[in-house]
């Protein structure tokens, strides 16, 4: 996995740490954006998987960062990261 320059800048600007990105990649749900990339985010099932594996305290520690998402290219590069302000539609 590699990060584009844009993704690194957005991580810094939006206060999204690398460990949150790793958690997204480990536990997050993936959906296609129908433009050749994938969106990875925490849904209810992803939060439950994370709570089972790491415990409720780890989930509570993430707090608002559970609203983070990332966009990944087909090649596996992280293109950008952000905070969800609305629902991600799954097709």
C-alpha cells in the first residue's frame, strides 16, 4: 500500500492518523465508486468485527474517527482520505 501526495496532505489537514487508515484497511467495508476506485469506510458490521477482535475499549478510543473513509485506486494506492458527513451509498 502506498499513499499519493494528495492523500498524505489530506491526512495531515484532516487530522486522520496512519493507524486509523490501517484500521480502515483491516476492518472497513469496501464499495466501488463506479469510477475505477474503491471507498473504504466503517459500517456497523466493520465496527462489530473490530470490537470482537480488539475489544470495546479500542472502538471507544477511535470515537469520531470512526467516520473516516479512504478512496483507494484499483492498484492499491490510497488516493485521498476524509471524514464522512453523509451516508455512503452502496450499489
